[in-house]
């Protein structure tokens, strides 16, 4: 699932993570960064921030 940094994607991410948690609470989630407009470190920071924001919404 591709999650962007915009709030609607965070809502989608929260629903996605909640569904995964129902199936397997210990399931790992990988971060991939493919945004060519950000350098690798900033892209990873953005992806991690989005994932953490989504997880807080559960």
C-alpha cells in the first residue's frame, strides 16, 4: 500500500494498519521510499512520520 504524507493518506494508513492488527498484531510493516522529489533521508523521515501518525490513529 502506498501512503503519502497528506492527511487523507494517513486516514487510509490508519484503516490499513487497523486491519493488519486484527489479522496479526505482531505483523511487521515495511517502509519504502520512492518519492524522487525528496532525498533518501528526507523521504525515509517522511515515510516514517506518516506511518507513525497512522499508527497513532488506531
